[in-house]
C-alpha cells in the first residue's frame, strides 16, 4: 500500500484563534462538493455543525449527510488516523485541524514518523489561515502565529474586507518576509475554493516544482487579478532580510543560490547543518545540481528530518543551478552562505 497512488493525501489546517478555520471546516462538512473528506478536529462541538447535517455518530466519529466524516482526537492522532483508514470506502483526503495555539510541526511530523501511517497517507500540504486585520497584533504577542505562517505551504489570507488595500499589501509583505515560498490566497469569510487548499501536493517538493518551476525563487509582488494569488518569477541572489523593515519578526528566510555542488562536500554539509541547526529550522527546501549527475536532486526538511531524492533529468539548455531555502529562527545567513559556497564543485 506504499504506492503513492494509494496513499490518501493529508492536509494540516492551522491558524490562530479567530482566523477562520471553523468557517472553512464547516464548508468542507456541509457543502455538496461531491468529495468524501475525513476531518479530524479537537472538539466537534466547537465546529458548530447543525445536528440535522449529521447522519449518525459513533463515539468520536460523525457521519455527515454530504458523505464526509468528522472525528475528534482523544489523545493519539495516529490511532485516530488508523481508525479512519479501516472504515469502508475510500476518502478523497484527510484534513487535520490544529488548535489555534498549536505548533503545526509535530502534527505534520506524525505523517512521516510512523511507518504504518506513512504507508497509507501522504502529507499533502500545511494550510495556514491568517486574519488580515489582526495579524500585526498576533505577531507581536505570539510565537505560534509566526510559526504557523513559516511552516505553511499555502496561506489563506482571510477577512481581507476588514482592512484597506494599503494595509492588506503590508500584511501580505509581512507574510512574504516570514515565508517567501508559500502560495497566498486572499479571501473573505474563508471563501477559498476547496481545490486550492485540498489535494494540492504542495508539501511534496517534486510535485510543487512540476506545478510551478519557479516555486523556490524569490517572490515579486505582482497580482493575478482573477484569483489574487501570487505568481513569482524574479530570481534574487542569496539572503534578503526583508523582515526587518516590515515587522519585527523572528522567523526569517535564508535563500542560497549557486552552481553545481560536489556531492562529497554537499551531503555531509547539509546533514551537519540539519543536525546542528535542526531546532531552529522550520522548513528547508532545495533543488541541487550535483556534479556528474544528469538529474536534479530535490531536498526538503523539517527540523532535523531530512529527505532527498532525484526528481527528473535536467532539460536541454536548462541551467545546472542549485537553490536552497531555509526558513527558521536565529539562522546565521552569512555562515550558511559561506559554507554552502564551499560545497560547490571545482
């Protein structure tokens, strides 16, 4: 059952209290979208689903009349997921809600730390809901609000009708400073299309790069006026500390770029970095050009967990370039740059 085609995609839904998670979960559990989702929440009562939408309930599991299932976590997330997998019929996706104060990292790690869960599911994306009006205040008093943005693959920038266009641009710039790689959707009342946040393959770096070859490049701020997403195509060199002039954020990104890497130098270096800096690294993503290798090597990490594999062959005329992005706290950009450069092939 380890075949990727049989693995059920899992979306981790995070966001500070009041950001709009409940509204989005209500839509998943009540709309006639023709999909069968399993939603895992901390407390069913907090979702506020009308009783007439519940077909039946059995202890922790609530069957909805649109075919979806909602269940509550009573302790062990792994046990709940394993219970869902034993239910008849296949789910299109699983959505795991974290509490407003929860760090999404341990929840995400569950899906690639437990072998049985990992064989049946795949972490699809971490989606963070952000309250456009209250984000500046949240960032001042909460490390968790910052971590949620830093760790996200997709950010739903919600309640955009409560701020001015100038304030909205500033809030989005702050999000970009914390996490330059996240896809941002501007919404009101959590009105994002479900297919923009579910089954996106955003956590799978190889798939994300296939969907958007510029995924790891620094972002510009052009708007697509149809869906208000950002499409990002300008390449920046090395580290840019945009955060300092936008907001006093403690999470920052370090972007590194170089040519072909010497595998005998690069792999020991990246393993050492993740071991030494792991607690400070929220996310790590990269495409590496290895000398003597005709395939791109894709790398991603969470804290001290590091994964890498060949993605595809380099295309004719494609520049053999290495790009690496760290998102975290207390990262020494200069030291990372120098040690990264030292791994380049002669």
